[in-house]
C-alpha cells in the first residue's frame, strides 16, 4: 500500500531528471535532463509518430551518440568519497534489461540477494578509488523499482565521508532489515540483507527516477490537444470569495496574448485583465509537448454579485461563462464534494449531472486523485474535458492525492493546473495545503502525501485564529478505515480536530463509501462529535478489505460512482451521498 512521505523525503529529490559509467567520464558533459530533452526532440524530427513506441534498446544502442551514452552512463548519480569503497548496487530482479552501462563500467553480478516486503534485488559490486563516483541510469524503460546502492569503506580505521553532487541532497540509512529504500514509499521495508553487506551505508532514492531516461515505450498522445482557441477554463479562489475570482485556461504556445473580459450580469461596462501565462512541458506527449496555462486573478468585485466572462486569445474568443461572488453574509449554502475522480469519463459525466441536478451549488471540493498519473498532462486534459463546463461556472478547490503527487517527484503538474491559496505552511506546501472561508464555514484543505507531523502546527494555528460555526478538513487519506488506517493522522491531527471541534473529515483513497460514528463513540476519552466520511467518485475494487470494522462504522457501501452534496442552513448541516443515477445512498444531519 502507498505510504505518505515526510517533507524531508520529498525535498531530497525535487530537482531530479538525469542519467549515468563508474569510471571517470569525459569532462564537460551536459546534464542528463538536457541530454534526454535533446534526444526526444531529435526523435520527433526523425521518427514517424506511429513508430516511436516500437523503438527498443537495440535501436537506441545504435541511435544514441557516444556522448549521449556517456551522459547516460555517468550523470545519473554522482558523489565523492574520501577513500576507496566497494559499491553494492541492488537491481530489481524483474527488470528485463540490464542497464547497458553496468557491466561495461566494471560491475560484477554476485549471488547475493536483498529483499523487501514485495521484491528481490540482485547485488552487483565494484570497487572504486577515492574521489568522484559516477553512476548511470536505471534503464531506458520505466521500471519503477529503481536500483539503490550501498557503500563499504576499504580503509580500516578511517571514517568514510560522502559528498553528494547529484542529486545535491541525499539521504543515508544503514543497510539492514527495517530500513527503507524509496522515499515515496517509506513504509516498504527491507526484510533480508546478506551478512556480507549488512551494515553498509545505504543511499535511498525515489521510484520516480525511473522516468529520467524513459525512452522505450514512453510516448503518449493527448486526445485533447491545445490550440489558439482558449479552452478548459477552471475557476478558483486564490483570495477572498466575496471580492475575487481566479480564472485558469489553456492555449497553445502559438497564442501571443490572452486576456479575460468580464462584466456584471445585466451590466454594460466590460473590464479586461491580461493573463499570466505559464509554459507547461510534458516531453513525452508527442502531439502537444508544450502548452500555456493562463491565470487571471480578478479582484475588487462586489459581494453577492453575478458576473459573466469571456476569454480572448489573440483573435479567438471562448464561449461566455458566468460566476457569482459570495455574499457578505451567507448562513445558507450548498457545495459538492468529489472523491477520487481519476480522469474517468464517467466521473466527468457525474460532475456534469450533479451540476445540472443541483444548480444551487456554490462550489466544489475534491479530496484528491483527480487523475491516474499526475505527471502526465494528457490525464489533466481528460479531467477538464470530461467535466465540461462544470468548473467554468463554479470554483473548484482540490487537494492532491498520491496519484496527483507521484513517485516522489512532487505535484508540479497539479500545481500548474490551478491557482489555489498560498496561505499554507509555505515552501513545498504551496497550493497543496491551504484554507479558505465561505460564509460561516472554514475549509482546511491538506496534502496528506506530505509530512503529517510537520503540518500539525499549521493546522493548530489556522483553527485557533479562524473561529467558524462549521469546520471541515479535506485530505486524501482516511484516518480511520477498514483497509489501512493512518496512525500518523490519528496521532498528530485528530487531537487538534477534537480540540477545535471540527465537524467533518472528508477523504478518499480507498474506493468505497464509509461514514463513521462520532469520534466520541469509538475513541476512549473523546468528547468530539467529529464524523469521518470517505468516498471515491470513480469505480474501484469493492470494499478493498475482507470485512468492515464495525467499531467505528455506521455505514459502508462498496465502490461505485458517488458524490456528496452538503447543505448548510444556519445551524443545520445535511450531507447527502448520491449514486451516479441520482439515487440517494446515505444522508445524515448535524444540528448545533
């Protein structure tokens, strides 16, 4: 099962994308990312698009230049040591092709095996002199259980000193049972280590490094390529919902100017605001490698007012859309919560149907896993295309799930699609953990793929400084569930939620519906009425467990296409969960 990482672990490899001989490489080699970018560009120019995914390792052996091979053999993992060392390289036994550089650089396969809870790794070894050590790529495939290494110093009585070069930040463990190897899955522990290498210095890594030289069966196409016509608009609140709106949309890079035109409903005065464009690259997206994502933050709006808007890109105009600002006083309102959506066309239709069925809805929230692969821009294209104009008329406020922030490579593509508040803990949490207020409700939107303990002080501070009648927390991972509970959330967040009388906890991840009892009924010593609800809007694997834990569960329901509508009327809240056909699955009321 997926385990969220700590903030430190996510930071360690945030700057990756490159490849690597252990012997001294030629001087002044380009970095790995630049080299692979250039290879991909040359492939697009020279190879027909329908042949790109037919290219195999044998083709690349003859196609790549000697310099490109040298880069791939030496620029993936670089560090310096102050004495001779023996390197043990643990390669996943199921990887079909041995990296081309491994034997050529002097590594010898041994009979040793290292094992974790799921897999086995064969051990390759080589001795290196003191000085710089250069290692090569994991392969031209995308084999996610990437290799990891350990070092043994060869000078007795002298402390081994390691100076990271690339990645610039590296993390070391002791190679022994119980250690982890992948920061993006630190719950996956080593179970068996041969005595010959036990106790060595273990270099940890991330599974996302498999993508750095991915060229074999790597290329994708989007069904919804960009053009000069502005499309895929999405609304957010970057600031106050009463007086502002943020509008995001897409064009191709051929668009030279883009702006939003807006006016009050029934009014005649039209205002305009130029966009701030951001170029987004997905180098393996062969028919739409580059796009522009535009943002226009409109401020100074009147509370409780309906507006129309239209997007202009050069001479191209979008349809006319609309939005409504929050009123000064909003004791009564409705919003819709979507669980895991996974860019499924059926969840797209679900969103459109929910919008039609409940036009009084003011905005949407999502508890993450919006797409299948957050690193693939074509999945985001599908999400916005399948949901139609749903998010063009009402703000959409999501948090990332583990599919949106994947393989230890962060949530950059998630962040590029949205313009969310930046009032979180700062740094890597920007637009991933944040809060907003609407009416008399406080919405705590938190990224559970980042450190749970490190976010606890921010959670305490926001709740202490923002009193509200209604308080909600949205995060991808369910603190309590029958598949795999999250004790860190229970230990670090739940006591804060109890203290500040938070009402509801929205989550997803496991693809079934569950409503808990009030916390006071299953947690000894608690007086909290906090209720945990988790739901997925996309189909999954049934209950994902042999039985449901009835000690905390009021209702559970197997996987289906679901969404939840929350109605607030002063001191009364009603949550209703609906199936795709509109049938009511569950409903409960909280009164204060």
